[in-house]
C-alpha cells in the first residue's frame, strides 16, 4: 500500500506523537520566515518545518517527515539548516515507521523507538534547567492584537533570559537595524517583571533602567513599554526631577533615561548618584556601541556605579575595530541576527547603490575664483572629504542638491546625511531652491539645533500616512534608532570612516513598508559605499572578545555618544579653523559626469544586473537564447505578445515590468531595452531614440510614394514614443488609421496600394524599430 506524505503523517506520525504526549504541543507545517521581498509585493519561498515541537513557550525540536517507504533521513540535511536557524538542539527524521533522533550539539544521531515526552525533551534541551529558568521561559510573550513574534526575536529573548537566570552579569544581543530590538527588550522586561525576578531574591518586582543616548530612542522605547506598564514607568530627566523638588523618581519599576540627562556635568554630580548603588536589578543599554564601553565612555561611569546590576547591551553592529570596547565589556553575544539573515528571511528590505561622480570632486584654487571667507592654501588640492568640513563651495552644494532631485522620485521619503549641522542647513536650502513641490516643509533639516520643532517634523516624517516632509537633511542625529519604515533613499554626501556608523546609516532604509520593494543608497562621497566590499561588512563577531584587540577610544560610532547636552549630536570637538568659503568664477560650469549603478548583495558581494534582478524577482525565466533571438521575437506583434504572456505566466507580469523600468530609471524606454539590459547588459535607450532612428531612415520612407503613407508611419512612431508598445499591437492598426484621419481601413489600404502592403508596412516599421 502506497501512502502519501500527508497520509503517513495522519496515520503513522501523529499517533506516535500523541502516544508520547505531544498532542497539545505540536505545530504542523510551521512557517518561520516570510520569504525574501520580491518585486510587486511578492515573496520568495518561506521556510517551514513539517512539525515544530514546542513546550513551555519554548521551541525544542523539529520533525522532518517523509512518506512511508522513503528513507527516514532523506531530508535530514535541510532539517539541520532549519534547526540551526531556529536554535533547537534536536531533530527527528521519520517516515512513520522509523524515528531517527539527531543531536545538533554533538552532530550525531541514532534510531529510537518512540518520541521523548515533552518534559524529558524540555529538560534535555535547556542547559542548567533551574526552577527560575523554567519559570522565565514559561512566561508567554505579551502580544497585542494578532501580532506574533518573529522566530529570531523569540530566540533573542530566551537566550537573554537564560543568561540572566544563569547569573551572567553582562549580556549582549547583536541584531541588525530594523529587526525590533526594543520589542525584544520589552519582552525580556515583561518576563522578569512577571516572575518577580530580582537580584536579592525578594518578593518584589525588579527595578529596570532603560538607558539610551538620544531622547528619540528613549521616547520610542517608552511608547513600546506603555502597554501594559504605563503606570509602572517613568523617565528620568531634568523636568521630572525639578517637578519633584530636585529628588529623582523612585516609585516605578521601569525607568528610562538618556546618558547625558543623568550623567555628571560640570561640577554637578549626575542624577544617577542620587540612587543607591544597588537600586537597579537590570540596566538595558540601547545602541550600546555608541556610548563606548571604555573607562571614559559616556555610559561606563553609570554602569560602574550600578555595578551589581545585570547589564544587557543591545547593538546592531557586529564586532569591529571601532567598537571593540563594547565587545570587550560584554563579551561574546548570546545571540546574533545579521542584515543578511533579515533580508533573506524577508524581514528587511533589499537595496541598490548609485555612485555619483561630478566634475568638482576635487578643487584647486585659481585667481578666477573668489575667497569669501577664510584663507585658502596655495596649490592645495581639496578633495571630497574636505568639502563642507574644511572648504565650502556653494555651487558644489547646489549641484549635489540638483542631482539628488534628479535621481529620486519627487515624493519618495529620503534622508540626506551631511558633514555637520551647518552643511545640513545649506543642503536643505539648496534642495528647496530647486525642488518642484511647493510645500514649505518638503525638505527640512533635522538636527539637535532644531529643538522641539525639528522633533515634531521628524514625527511627521515617520508618520506613514503623511507625505510631508519628504526629504530630511541631518548629520548625526538620524544615524541610529529612527523608525521610519517608508524611507526609499539613503543619500550620503559626506565621508563615513566608521563601518559601525555606515551600518547604522544603511539601516535607516532597511525597514519594510507596503509597496516598497527595495531602497536606494545614493553616494556622493569618495568611498563611503566601499564599506560594502569589506569582508566584514555583514560578518558576525568571532570568538570570545576581551583578550587582545585594540582599544579605540570613547567615540565609537563615527560621531555618536559622548556628552552632547541634548543627547542628539556628537560631543563638541576642539574649535577648528574657520571654514573657507569659495565663490566659483562664472566661467566654471559644474555638472554630473557619471552615475554608476552598483548592485551589491547583503554580504557585500558585487552582482551583475541579472544576478541582482534574480534576487529581486526570485528568478529570470529562460525564454530566449540570445540578443538576436530576443530582437526577432520582439519585432513581430504576435511573437512579442506570446513572450509577454510567457513572462506573466512565469510571475513577471505587467506590474513587475513597470517596476523594472523604475528600478533602471527607464520609464521612457521600451521594455525590450530593459530586457536587453538585464540579460546582456546592453545600454538603455529611450523610445524616442528608437523612433528617431527610424524617422531618420530616408531609405525606409522613400519606398512609399504616397506622402500620406509616410505621414501615417511617422504618426505610429509618435504614438509609440508617447504610449509604448501597446500602440504596436496588430489589433491597434484600425484604431490608428481612424486617429490619423486616414478614413476607413479600406481607404488606408488604397493609400498603401493594398491591404497587404499596409500590413507589411506596419510590420516592417517594427522590424526597423528594433533593429537599433
């Protein structure tokens, strides 16, 4: 008797699971990824396990099921990959008759008679299973509505909880930007508060401090924690302390603060010293790489003071030379989830890069130019990295502003990362000078100098139901933690030396949003996006840190951390010499020389156009064998339509073809040229260029002695220029005759000599059109 896999599950596997007590603790066909984001709102293949064994809110094992008669371990290799992602320690492979148990820790397996019971498997799966750990793992996530945790969020929470239950004092979680670190922190706090975990094992809820380096990060965290802990939380800042007559708040369980608001200032002890050293049980440090963990770092004095508390660090950046202090302090992360994982699982957005080169990427002073401020150095070559840091050339800023507007859709939300706050101001003014949208808040600067009005505009930018503001200019304020899901363009107009900061900036575009298939990084710098080609671009921390490694000082984020006064910008540096301001001579014409589109995968690997599209579409169907073959198919209305139907049947429909045009800035091109570009990397030309080539071909038109025939063929070309290939369909011919006032089809046939001549001319026109 031959049973299908579903029959095998129902008649053989399910009864065995029930016998071992799993009936209430098994999830069948457990999908645990969303599938990579593809064009047109489509998704790649989702990963799923045939069975997930889950007990006490903890994933324990997966079962790989095969139909009766197949070898039980036939799908074991795939199951190992899934088990590694889910961080479960056991795999069971079965064909309903035999059960093979594989241990991920030892890499060995053997046949067993029956599935272990839930309690036995739970005890074998959790290391050092104490009563506290069992309690903590048993607390379900606090979820509102139909929201469900992603698999990696659940793993991160449980790994942190287990480390805390094992009395680890320093715990680190490394997860890519946009993957929900604040949600993870909330769930950890919720579990600890629910079981009344605390350091002195008293009958009380713990005191938890959430420490950030920017008000916007602290406020976003408060919004996450508000439900259900609105009455149990408080923010420690100057206004709160003043309202309490100089006394810090103590009547809460969850406290929020930015380092700068509670740390020591000139001759004033920090607010944190008003608390007893053992007041807090847990301190959560958000974006912990930014404050620096070295002895003089901005949050180190606070952590040293509350040394008895558990310190939980959250960061988006794997170990690098510029954040080694963080890893020296916290040691190896208990869990990592990379950008590559996020994109491949479908939780983060893919991207492409546009590198812009102009004819003023360097500057040497000449007598024809005018020095408005400062003192220019004779014969010095000022390079891109000097622009707006050492020397300001207003016309260069305006050129960049015009190029930005030329390379984005007018209403696509975009963030421009500038050298400093004055540069962000100049860039805002230049963009507003050339913009086509009249709204006064189309482009705004968001820096600490803007104060509350700036924060209000940032909230409007983050509001996905609002179109305005569209473009933000900033320097450091928006590099971390700003949750704006609909950002379509990350625009870099300064150098970025730090890989840590570069990751944070790229992360501003990775969040998903409906209708957002990818985002674009537009790079005007000298080498910022070269970070993609660093072997460690999407690397994970290697081994235990703390032995060896080079300390790099306090400011680890390329401008982050430190005592910033408002917690929004980097610490003040020693005063620099006044910037030079240059007015270029009227004879100097500035222009964009080249815009190179680079396709880079999430690991930093350069991709061909075809490889990039395969990432965005999922595959490219093999429907033509060569450039000539495609040209031949496209030149005839019937075979062109057949090809379009086959593309649609393969999943690349009209909507996706339109998106492809947008990806390559080819809205005015024929889809034929886009397909040529994708498949054979041919240069893109417009429909107007194609039509002009035919219009200029006198030999083609001289075949037709009747001038009305020539005019009609030129009319078809004009319709093609305007409306594209739909005007070239065979069934459109009669409508085109009517629109051109040639009379009836019979009358048009007379103009061409015969009906067959008319049809032949219509086809010959298209053959010439695609011969270019």
